[in-house]
């Protein structure tokens, strides 16, 4: 077929496809709301795109002019970008995920989560008892400079009016807490790739660190200030750390015992499941950082207010993880 005949036969459908790209391809959400569109139906676009690709191949094989080939190439590339681009995020699902699906994911990995909790709590309590028995052993975990910094932050004689820090604005510390907390949570999960041993070590290390700091401050008179500072935001922060560690243990279990799946398939599946859990963990750590920066550090708060809010938050977090999503139908 001559080029002129080829163009004359298919020109109309090329122009129709181009009009569809101009009118509906660039803004899919606005296009879905437009009920007056009378051009190429959306359901016919994939078939039209395949025909366009076939016509481009024919034009190249038959040696048609560069202008014709370039036009078809441009239409094909634009169609490809529209049809194969990632779907826009469905933000409407975010509340459902956080309220219902995330707690379900956590409960589905109950064994790993309880194991992570035991590793963290037992190591913290053990180190607390050891340092209370032998106070000098705190230096086996913390450097002298770090011990001095911690003592300064929780000095009962300090008059800065801020708990848990010696300087920094609330906004600056909010950013710092996000970076610090999220990095710790990510390491707890990602280290599960080391056959789960990395996550177990991370849980034990953080438990030992917490136990050593708590015991040392209890001995120097700053234990009450530490507890007043941490009691509120720890409902989200410590719980999120344990969940991240449990997700890392599960990732290591998928690697060690894939069952009838190929090891790589088990690892991919575990990574996707763990990634969803980490989204919820990230959300919890953002809340923890906000509370830590703008609420926990207020030294003038009456204890009855501070501990009442802390009790409410701890109750809500536990109830959320225990009951969230129960009885709710699966998302479509």
C-alpha cells in the first residue's frame, strides 16, 4: 500500500486518538467527571492503541517518510505514557488502612510481635536491674559524654522549662525527632534481612539502652523527669519500635523458612507485607514526634494532666491494635 493511501485510510482514527489524549489523557480525574465527552470512548482506547502500534510497525517496515513515522511514534509514546503510568494514590483509603487494615496486619503476625515485645522488654528490665545493682556498668553501654548529656537534660535543678532537651525550638525538635525515630524504626525492620538476627539485635540493643538510661537517671534523681517526659509519646514511639522489630523478625522468618514458596517469592511477599506495616509505623512515629516536641517537653504541665493524657493515649493505642478492623469487611 502506498503511503498516501495508508495515511488517508487511518488519518481519521489517528486524529481521534490524538483528541482523546489532549482532552482526557492529561487529567484523568477531571475526565472521569466529564459526562459530555462524545469522542473516542475510554473503553476503546486500549484497542486503538494496539492498532496504532501495529500501524507504526508497518510504516517502519514499508519505509514510509520520516514525517509519518515520527507522528505515529509520538502518538504511540503519548499513549504509552497514559496507559502505563502508575495509578494515582487513593488517599480515600488511608483512613481505612490506618484504622482497620494496619491493626489486622499487626495481629496477623502476632507470634513475631510478641517475640519482639519480649526481646525489648526483657532486655530493658534486665539492664535496668544490672545498672541499679552496679551503677558503673552504665558506661559499658553509654560513653561518659553521652551520660553527661543525659544528666543535663534531666537535671532536677534545671530551670529551662523544657524536659528532655537543653536547647532547640519545638519545630526544630519535631523535625529531629521524626528523623531519629523513623531511622530507628526502619533499621529495626530492614535488618530483618539478616535472617531476622539483625532485628533481634536491634530490639535488644534499644531495650538495653533504655534500661541503662532509666536506671542511671533513677540513681541520680532524674528518673522522675524522664518518666514525665516519655510517658505520653511513648504510647506511640515504643509500640511502633516493637512493631517494626516484629515485622523485621517476620521478614527473616520468610527468608529462613519459605515453605513451599521459592525463597525469592517468600522474600518479596514478606517485603510487601512488611512495607505496609512500616507505613503504619511511620504514621505512629510522626504522631510520637509531634507529641514529644510540642507536649512532652512542657515542664510546667501539671502531673494530673500529663498522666491523664498519657493514660488515654496508651488505652487508645492498645485498643486500636487489639480491636481495630475486627468485624469490618475486607476492602474491595
